[in-house]
């Protein structure tokens, strides 16, 4: 709310926090030290207008890691980041005891704990604009839009033996940082001398410090579980550890980690391999020499065959109409051949672009037309989503540029006629075709 602030509250916990708290008990806790778990990216916050020296990644990752170690119940963290302060304070205590010592001399300070393991690593990557996108629509100065951006932060964490210096185990985690913006507005002439203008919007930015916290919590959890698997440390009850891994799908997450691409998206093998049918409902219209062309509903059937990963050939058959208000209205059939390119072919959701050639034909020759068949170059783009290897959804927009200027029976100098359509439909693989894939 505007002009409103919230009271201080307990810090927000990450989604990995509960997993960390439910780890089984260790046979004995490990005394561990963290000297500095630092930002190794050196990145500053992006700024378009002024130079900004504020870092993109929190400089307090050491404190976050120590908190995660405490919450796990597997480590006894000891102070090393501020070791000089600790030693100075011990010297002051010892000096005061010496000054006030009795006949038996000053009482010695208890020894400092030494670490069996040092946890090292840091924030080694902060990648901005990994995925960006958006959508919007505006009609007669009224509409809205949305924007999306994904950043990524990457954590590496390793356990080092203080006796031998050997790196016992190294893990890494990646956490996405999502930013979204939604805005809408209206701009209208109420009358000749009055204008109505209104805007509203909303922006959501996931806090980078929470992304770092979640990545560290997940890294500590992985370090404990994988270290226990390799015998670096031991759970009190080995069966509890196996139950924990089963409850929190640890093996499934590890397998998914192997199948994620550089964008953090889960890859699916050969989701778009083989033959497919695609049926669509559509809305279409032409851009020609009439000021008010009509829009028509229609249907579409596409047959698609993959060539190589990410590339396919497609035959397109479409039935709709062409017309203009108070001028003409005639049904038309389209046939096209496309070459499709999927930008993320191994993901469930993928943008795609297509290019091809085709022809449009009226049902019969009309007196006001110069021909019956019209050839066109075609371009298409959209989003393809696959539930599995057999079924999916597809949303696309199709643009055709005619090779002549008399699709609507009127020829004028300038651009040739154009034709567009917007489609939404189902992609499926008929059972009979599974024998050929």
C-alpha cells in the first residue's frame, strides 16, 4: 500500500529450510569452520542511467552459511571469519586476569575448539537475463502488457579436511531469480477537448538474498547427504537417512539435475520425434485494399514430421474465408509447406518459428477476381507445450505475404495483399503412427 511500512518481523525462511531441519541425526556432530564464504562474481547491480557500486550479490553469505550449518544439526560451527576480534578479546581477558591474579597465578583460558573440517566455496555465478520474454495487446490505445526475466545464482560448497588438506566433497546448486512486471493503461478522447488517460501496474522482484539463502540451504543439505553416502560422516541411524532420501525424492532430484540444460529447464528426450497431427481453431483476416476487412473463424489441420532434433517439416491445410464489410465474403482454402525450428526442442515448452510457401484458392472463379489461386510466402511463430511424447498444446500466429495484389479483387500500387491468422489447438500422435516412430 502507498505510504505504508511493515513492522520488523522474523526473517523469511527459504523453501529448502524444512528439508534441512528434517535431516536425520548424526552419530556425532562435526566441528566445522568457515573463514569466508564470499561473492566471487564481482558483479554490480545493473543501472541504466547512473553508475552503481552496489553489488548484485549479498556480501553476507558467510553468515547465511553458518546459520544453515546450525539448523542442519550436523555441524558445530566455530568462529573464524572474525578470528582476529576473538583473539584480541581473549588477550584482553588474559591481561586482566594477570593483573588481578592471586597467589596461585592467573586462571588460564580454556582452549579454542579446532575444526576437523573447513567449509569453503562461494557464490561463483550471477547470470542476468538468462531468459526474458513478455506479451501484450493494445487496441485503440487500450490494453496491457507483461514482462518476464529470469536470472540465476550459482553456489559451490566444499568440505576440506584440516588434517590432510584433502577436499572431501564438493557440491553445487543453482537458484533462479524471477522478475515480473504487469501493466495496463487506457488513452481515450472523451470529446474534442478532453482526454482520459489511466495507468496501473505491478512489479514483482524475487529478492536475490533469499535466492542465495535457498541455494546455500540446498547445498548444505546435499553436502550432508552425499557425504554420508560416501562415509565422510555417519548418521545415527542409516535407515533414517534412506527414508529421508525417499521422502524428499533425493534420487529423483539428482537424476533431474543431470537432465537440466543451461537455462535450468528440465529436458525431455525426443518429445517431438516422429509424426504428429495438429488440429486448431483459428481466427483469420486479410490486409488488403479495403479499410474494414472482416474476421472469420476457421479450422486447421497440420501434419508434422521431425527431421533432426529441433527441426521438422510440416504440411498445413486451412479452411476459412476472406471478405470485407458490404463488399464481398468468400470461403477460401489454404495449403502450405513449412520448415519448423524449435528453440528449446528438448523442453516441455518451446518457442518455435516457421517459414514456408503455399497457395490460397477460392472455391470457384468470381467475376470480381482476377484469379482463383494465389501463391504466398508464409511465416509463423508461437509456443509449443508437450505433456508427453503423445499429446501437447500449440498456440501460433501465421502471417502470409501474397505474391500478387488482387486477393480481394482490387489492385493498387504499393504493397501486395497479406493474410494473417491466429491458431490454438491440440498436438497428438495417432496410435497407428507409433509403429513408424
